[in-house]
């Protein structure tokens, strides 16, 4: 029997075979990766776009589309001013554009300041505001405890007029000359803030004028 000599593969051929094998494996891996990513979004995920911070949240009043007032500081931002108004004296009834009025022609006699349990004439109350008084008009049907609170505001405040008023646009309306704040819910802090700012405040046409000795006798005097 003749012997068969083993075939010797040249080193260069072996190297070429290994390179070809590695290339084939690489091709398979590349194909698998590309097929697994089909249908995936090519846009990088932006997680920050879906984050809402507490500071960016604003509570809106139902159906209003505007922020609701949650503190007396918020309510004070709803104060309305009406510019320069007539200070003319008159003996005739006046039809005022605001309810209650905030200024304009008025009686020669002011309303004596204090707490009243009956409605007073607009023309006298307007004169009181000309002297720097704050006029708090309240719905006569307010709860007893809220009316009791209003009474506690009078002592020590010699330019504060508090009266019932039929047909108000809110349960309470605080007014000073050319200035008004509607108070939709009972808010003692807002009432006190308005009084502190506008009683004999910078809006007063006749600062220093008295609110005593006019017409009427209040149930509770300053």
C-alpha cells in the first residue's frame, strides 16, 4: 500500500479563509441588527417635553379660563379704578353708572361714618368718600355672623362707612373714591386689606376732611 502525504495548506491561504469567515459573520450580525430596528422611530426620545413642574401649573376658575383668586392678595388685584370724577355738589338725585357709586356729583352733606342697618342715600355716601372714607356696602340677606363681623371693623376707623345695599353685584362691595372691589365670597382679609390701603388713601380728593357730623346716626359709631 502506498502512503499518502498530508496536504499542507499554505499559511497565506489559511489567513484568507479566516478573513472570509469573519466577514461572513459580520455580515450576518449587521443584517440582524438592521432588521430588529425596522419600524422604530429615528427621532431621539425627548423626555423633558412631557415633564410639568409644579411652578407651571395655574388653577383656573371653572368655566372662566382665568386664574381664580385664592388669597386676599389675588382678590386685591381685581380692584377697579374709574379715573377723574366730578366733585360737583347738587341737590338733585343722581343716576350713577356704578352700583354702588364710586364718585361723581353728590349732596352738599356727607353721611356720618359708622355702621348702619338701613340703606343710606347714594349722594350722601359719595360725599363721604370724597372725604377719604371707605364705603362697604353689603347684601341685606348676608348671614348674621358675617354682618356681626362687619360691625367689628368700625371701632377706631373714623372714615369707614358700612351700610346694607339692595341689588349689589356681589355679596359685598368695598368702594373708595373712584375705586371699587367686588367681594364674591366672605373674605375678612380682603376687607381689611382694602380698608388699610384706601381709608384716607392717595385717591382721596379732600384728605383730612371729617366724616363726623354729617347726616344720619350710625348704629355703631367709630
